[in-house]
C-alpha cells in the first residue's frame, strides 16, 4: 500500500523520533553508507521507516529531498550491502518530495550486521549492540530462563509446601480457592507450574516469585537479592550482609521495609518543629529495587541484585547491561523479562511500563537530593541515590545530571523546563537566576538539553527540552 501524504503528516506529528522512525533533512543528497547503517539498525529494532526530506527537529518541516532520484538503483545497492530487501518510495508532499525507506524487521533469532557491526539506535546515535542484547536475540526461540524447570517431579502437596500460594491470591485481592485443584489450575495458567505426566514441575518463574525459601531450589538460591551495609563511604568495612530468603513477590514488601529500617535518618526543622526524615525516600527505593529485580539478566551466573548502603549513598544494581541508553530510562522501556514484569505489575509490586524512573526522579527533587546516577558497567547496571547536598557542594557533573533529569521529567509531564522551574527544583531564590543560567548553559554545552524555541533571545525566559525530543 502506497504511503499517503496524510501518513507522512501523522509520522511528523509523533512526539519524538524512536527506534522505528527516523527523519533526515537530506535536501540535496544523503550519505549512502549512513543509509546502510540506518537500515541495519532499524531492522534490528524490529523494522521501521527512514524519511528523507523532513527536518528532524519539531515541527519537522517538509523541506523536500533530491536524494536518490533512481529508487530502483538504491534498492539494489541496499540489498547488496545489507543482504535484505528495503523498499524505497517517493511521496510528493505539497511542501516537497519525501523519500520513504520501508525497513523490515529482522528474522526471529537473528541480528543483522554491517561489516561485522551489529547496529542499534541509542538516542540519536547508532551504536554496536551490547553482548547481552545480542545474546538475547540469538537465544530467541529457545526456552527462556523463566520457563525452565526449577524443580521437577513434585506432588500436589509439595507445590503448596514449596510455594506461598496464599500470597498470590492476597496480592491480586482474590479469594483463596476452596480446593487445591483450583489453586493448581490458577498457578498453571500463569505458567508458574507445569503438569508433566503424573507430576508437576515448578518453573523458575514460579520459584523466583513465590518460593517460601529460595534455598530449597538449587538454581534459585543465588538469585536472592543481597543487602549489604557498609561502615563509612567505602567497602572497606562491612557491618551487615543479608541475602534474601523468599521469592520476589512473597518477600518484596519485607525487603523494602528491611532496607528502609537500615537507612539513616536526617533531622530537619520545619516551622520550629524537629522531625526525622529518611535519607532516601522509600518510594524511590521501592521502584529501583523492583526495576533491578525485573530487568536483571538471569543467565548471568554467580551474581544477583545487590542493594549496598553507605553513609552517603545507596547503590542498587542488577546483573546485565541495559538494552537502552541510561539517558533514556525516563522515557523509554524495554525489558528482557517481560513475563516477569507483567506479573509483578499485576501483583502491584511495580509500576506500569516506563512510569517508575520518573517517580524516582520526582522523589529525589521533592527530598532535595542530588539527581540519581544511572550507570552502565561491563556486566551490571546500577543506580546511585545520594544523600542530601547543597547546590554549592555538588560537582559540575552532578548539576548537569540534575538539570537534564529535571528537563526530562518536565517533558514527560508535557511541560518544558525553564530557569524558574530549575530554580524551584533546587529551592533557590530569584536572585540566583544567573547561577541557574550557568547550569543550564553547561547542560546545553554537554549536549543533554536544547532550546525549545531558538528564536527566544532572553536566557531568563527560554524553555528547554531534552536532546532527544
């Protein structure tokens, strides 16, 4: 079906570019090698559309493109370069010629490469896929870790002895069935258990969520989250090392309360009254721990989710590198364990897709904490929550990160960042306008944010949006 002008305008109205939609101005020409790279990257993301002749910044004006006048020839060149077919189409928009490349998704269990590089999008950049991402693609079609057996050959009474079936119904606010057969039927429908012959198999999903004692499952004991409390700001002295004992769903609330009980408090004075406030807001801790449990790479052996508490910060980490850039955690979502995520959402343990990180940032701002630092390591993903600091105590990178996250938070709330909103984030008086302008300028220079309306000349009244908007 031919692309219509109306479809072009609908794509232009999208809130932002994403993994499956890319705009390029390309008024006179476009680099062929770059075209090949985008074809591979978009195919690896599931397929999409590359449009030439349209500015990539809002309002995405159609400027027209003279690139690739012979579409049959460029289709042939693309196929020779990437070994899969891409259809090219010319659309005569009232404001100019638009060239549309329809890029198919990669086959199941396969990733495309160009000169040995398996490409994907990360914000506005094309980058090589991480080892975790590639492994996940190549493992498609194979039984995933969650569906594998945690324990085989179980009798009916063993299921209720090993799994906390009561918690499942309590968390879903459902009455507990009158007979055991109905309990097993429900657990079977959720793929928590599987009938094999005359016995039952408990899946890793069932065990990791509802085990009364994880140590009773050989494969699951090492997946228990660990809470480590250090004496001071380094790992030199450990005060406590407490591994979890229960399944994630069964033990989650207790885990969060346990962490909260270990977090030090700060004394604040409000209207001449003294009160104790936890160093880290429980809502933020809850969301980050849930995210770490959900997004971990279960195929990583000998490692687990860790919550490490220091005197000045808390670090929450999980095995595996993220599928998306840490800069995009607030507005994008991609889980390697979608079945686990779906069930934990329904159980009320975590938020809907993509709504957890913005809540964490909102809490950090409300508690006047430095911006959380999302980090990607070699084999782990971590986030650091910092204790309270005055603005003049923060490093330059901390201020830029806070400015960027505030800008993202405003954007996903359908608002724009301004000097005033950032001053309010830092609780600064109006006479600190110049100080805030310096932070904004540094964040613009770092490429994290951009001016929403470049024609606005007053720095005080400018609005800003994230670099990816």
